[in-house]
């Protein structure tokens, strides 16, 4: 009897799998979309590159586009389009665009702004924070940012005396995290003055993001898999998870005031008149805290490291920037610095090569999308990736070269609409003004130091792996340098 039941169950499973395969390949609403049959049939194709090939599906997708054209299926339910002219349609500001529930669940913070599936829920949550991230409000934090930069100067000066190697990637991560935690919670960990602690925080973030792919696809098996990993690796994962748990608790703590008696972001959320009570719950604030600190620390610090590395590699550009900075003096404000054309071009180019979110940021349309006569039905997750825009040779000749002058050429203003470093449409990065202020003030301060790179190359800043954001080659220790003297 048991054998018969087993045979019946096995046969039913085979028939069911056959029906699913036939639907995905021949009869489903996406059967007409080009792409490899294996990707259309099973998620295992994507899992192989994301989990077992260390976050490299981004490069496989690039290869597939060269074979099948600008529109392909990247898994059984998702369409990817590599055409910068279609970006405004995918990430439309004038039409409702939901997020894909699978990608939202992968964030592990379902109540946060970034993980809001519904277009309308996202709009309500964003409206509660729009004013707080406005240029006017962000500018009130400028004094605190300058204070953090004073601390960064002290660390560099101390290292310069002993000729100690400085990891700029760690310093910039600590700086950015101090700023975003102060703005969000009214307190910070003073990481910028403690490079070792900043290094640990950056490592925790890297571990958390890297293991995010594993947890997203193989969450049901994460426990057993982690028990089989080397003990040192398991300790790193637990430490990273504890760090994020600490951020959660900070977000739900008592109200705080930031510099100049500013209310914090979480004061704003708790007391927002536009949000219902459920949107101001402890669980919701926990989720917002995770993504606020993660997004505000990692991406901005990465742009700083990329910019500083390329300037140290290019003495002519560095000298040109220093000469321009002499026109405003060392205490220049954010507003004054923004008026400097070459500095603005340097910041823009650094952000371009940062790529922002490197993964596929899907949108789900409520209506049919038509791409070159190819109909994509409503409810289909559609995406593109920032490398297909930011590194497009038609827009940016020699796209992997750091070239600020491209932003000073006639017609360069129109290029700004063709960058995805801060996203696009109604869900573009809400913290863009804060990031810009940090970048302008930090680069203007740190380039006044004479430095030489130490065992650092292009592979330490170039996109090699996609773990939501750009990751360098495995084994990279970040951008490192030795400070010689202060130039001004």
C-alpha cells in the first residue's frame, strides 16, 4: 500500500511539474519574451549565479542581452530591459508602479519605506518624511557634519605623524554612519574617531549584504547551512545580525534632538499627523531603522572612496580641484561648494561609478507595457539595472573611466536624467540631498591632504559583484593610503 501511495505521489508530482513547465515555456503570458529556456523554466538558473557564483548574475544578464536583445526573461516571472530610453516608463512618476513582492520580502523589513509594495502605501509613508529630507532641513545638519569632519581630520593627522596606513573606506563608512544615525536617532557611535570600530561596522555590513542573497533564496535552509560553515564565518554572521538588531532598538527608543535642537527622523515618524497609528508602531520603526542606517552608510561612503581613489590616481585632476577649492577657502559651506563646476563634476562622476543599487529594482505596472511592439502584461515584474544606464557607452564613452570632464561638456546637463545612482521616478532615493551635502563637504576637506595610495588598485573600487550594492573583487581590503602632509 505504501509503495502504491509513493508511486502515485511521485507520478502526481511529475505531472504537476510538467504542467508548470509547459505553462512557463509555451502557454504563459511571458512565453513570447526572449531569453534562455532554462531561465524561463526555473529559478535555479538565477540561484546558481547569485548564490554559488558570488553575486554575478548581473554579468550573466549582460551576456544574455548580447545574445537575445534588449528584452529578456531573467527568471520565470520577471522581464529585464536593457534600454536607457525605456527607464522613464519602467520607473514612471506619473503612473502607479508597485514593487515586486519577492524583492520586497528579500529586504527583511516589510514595513519600511523602501519595502512598501503598494504605490499608494509608499506615497503615504514618503509624504511623512519628504519635508525632513528637503534641502532646507538637511542644511541644518551642516554644522554637525563639519564637526564629524574635524574628527576625521584628527584621525588622518594622527596617522600622518606615524605614517600609518589609513583605510579610507573604513573612515568614510564611519563618517556616513555617524551622520545618518545622528539625523535618524539623535545619537551616534563616534565611529569616525575610532577607525577599528568603523572597520568592524563596515565588515558587518558587508557580511550582512553578502549573506542576504543566500538568505533570500535559501532562507528555509539558512540554519543548517550556517551550522556547516566554518565557525569564524558563523561568528561574523551573528555579529552582523546583532548590529542590525541594535539599529532596530535605537529606532524605537525615546525621542531625541539632533544638533541645533532639530527633531530626528524618528521623532517625525512618531508624531506624523499624516500617518495612522499602525504606521507609527514599534515594529514599523524597527524596519525603517534598519534600511535607513544601511542605505545612509554604505552608498555614500562608497562614492567617497571611489572619488578619493581616482583623484589620488590622477594628479592632474587632483591639482585642478585643489586650485578650484582655493577660490572659496577651507571653511566653505555646502552652498558655496556646489557652485564650483569641477567639484560638482567630480561628485557626479563618483556617483555614476558607484551605481547606487546594482541589483534589479523591479516595478509592477497596473497596465500593459509595450516595448518595441512586445506586450508585457500588467502584474509582471519589470526591471533594469544601473550598469545598463550608468555604464552605457552611447551615453558615456569609455564608461568605466573616471572622467569628470564629461559633465562639463556642452549638453552634459541632459545626461543627468540618464543616471540611476539615486533611482528614478516616485521611488527615487529620499536621502539624495543628505548624500550630496556629505559628499561635497567631505571631498572638499580630505583632498587638502597629500596622500599616496597603498596596495590599492582599480579592483578595489570597481563593480565586480552585486550584493544589492556594488562589491569589489573578493579579498579587497578597501581604499588604503598613507598621508604625507596637509596642503592647506
